[in-house]
């Protein structure tokens, strides 16, 4: 039997799972990303419907995804508030693990504008605010969102603060995002790094060399933007890009503009052919490729409508043969 066609007959409540790094929690190989549901701000995705967003989070739980990734920066607190609202609606049902971040802040004088701040006192304030917005007693995974080159805070001081928050019971595990190997090593020297969150998709493979380093450190990897923020869903063409809301960040991103757009849409066309021949969808193929990278624990997939989750929730059960992986990589080019 073609291994690419060997799919679980019912993947609805059985998303495969793995341990996040050496000491982290057991996570399903797909988690829900909630950047897009944050609503308007500097990097917003256009208008959002909070009712649909809550339903989306609940659908992720129904489909068996056991973790959510959010951040205070997404909509200046709004994404965390919507996640908190969805968690309350779960009632007595087991809640998913909640992963959030610190290090990106805003003030009322500059509405919607987010800047870096990883000073220890700022991290502590952010942590309290996130706990409140999410309505939880403890954050499951607390991550540094991105390095802070603005305040001059050494990353060791910021990381030591996250370690203290673990000791104090405010958070359970701690991780990093958007760091290079040098910053990762500097943090490891202070305290074990439970996870790294890099960008990784067929259209952005720059973080691949970091994966071996993470394995050496026992650090789990959760890949962000695995669908290239929508490009790898197969739902994008030039008209769709042109009709994005004026305040959707993708409108001003080089990734969604020429000359990159033509090359990327050609990659998606080639993937569509491969996916079709195997009975998969383009997002399933794109996510299965990310999950096949050695060292990747899980992929954080964004959605803002419940039906979108149905389009890719089965991807974690897809196993791709070596031949198909080579074909996919050839299609994605260098
Ligand atoms: N640490 C960081 O700096 C960082 C940076 C980026 C992302 N992240 C995390 O990673 C998560 C995922 O990344 P991402 O949001 O950039 O995007 P992604 O997962 O690569 O793509 C998600 C987008 O694809 C579209 N989509 C999803 N399912 C679809 C389906 N079945 N059919 C058609 N379209 C579909 C939706 O966009 P439309 O609604 O427009 O169709 C959705 O918002 C984020 O939510 C966030 O949690 C972290």
C-alpha cells in the first residue's frame, strides 16, 4: 500500500502527540495559533468576529488539539481575551494547554503600536496581565516573543526572570521565539529551554539548521506560520491578495507582493498536483512536511473560522514517503 495513502480512518479525536522537548508537556502535533483573531493593531489581519473566533477555539478543542498559542501583542491583549472567553465556555471540560508570550508591549499614547521590552519588571507586569486576560491560574508555556534590542536588557536577565516565574508557580514551562543559535545557547547556560518557536514552512526554511541545536539541548520545537500565513492553504491567488482588508498586515508584506508572490503561487500549484495525486489537500501536505522535519515537535496553525481547522486537522496523521518528501522539496525549490 502506498504509505502516503495510509491515513487513520478517524482522525477526529486522535491527533498524534509527542513530548515537547526533554521536560515539556505531551502536546498534539498540531496546535491552534491565535494571532489572526487578535483584531486590529499594527500587525492585525483585518476585521475579526469575536463570536466566530471563540467558536474556532472551541472547534480546535473538539478536534482534539490540546494546546493554543497566543501572545499579548496579538491585538494588544485582544487575542488573549478571546482565548480566555473560549476557555470559560468550556465549563467543566478539560482545557487545552495555553501558551503565551512576553516582551512586546504597547501604550495608550501610540494605539496599536507594539515595541520590545524584556526588562524583568516589564515581564512580571505582562505575566500578571496575561493571567488575568486568559483567566487561568498558571500559564502552561511562557515564551520570549522576540529579542529586545530596544532597552538593552541582556537576554540572560530576561530568561532568569522567566525561570523565577516557574519557581513561583506562575508558569509551568518556558521557551524562546525568534532567536538565533547564539541567544539560545546563552539562555541554556542560565536554565533549560523547554521550547523554541521559529518560523518554518516550505516557503521559509531558514530555521532548519537550528533544529539540531535544539535536539542537542533537549529543547522542543513548535513551528510557526507553517502555512506561510495562508499562502500554503491553496486558497490564495492574486485576486485574493488584492482583496485583503486594507488593515491586513499581509497587504504590506513583501511575502505577498511581487516578485515573491509569483514564485510562491507557482510552488503552491506544484504542491496541488502532488497533493491531488495522493488524495490530500495542499495544507495537509504543507503541514505534514513541517512535522516530518527531525526535531519538530509540533506546528502552530492559525485559523479564524471553525471550518478552516477541518481543512488541516487531519495533517498530523499523514505520513509522507521519502520519495514524496523529495518531490515536495523539489517543488518548493531552493
Ligand atoms: N512567535 C512569533 O513571532 C510568531 C509569528 C507568527 C506566527 N506565530 C504563531 O503561529 C501561528 C500560525 O501562524 P500564522 O497565523 O502566521 O499562519 P499560518 O498557520 O501559516 O496560516 C494561517 C492562516 O491561513 C488561513 N487558513 C487556515 N486554514 C485554512 C483553510 N483550511 N483554508 C483556507 N485558508 C486557511 C487563514 O487565513 P485567512 O483567515 O486570511 O484565510 C489563517 O489565518 C500564529 O497564529 C501565532 O500563534 C508566532
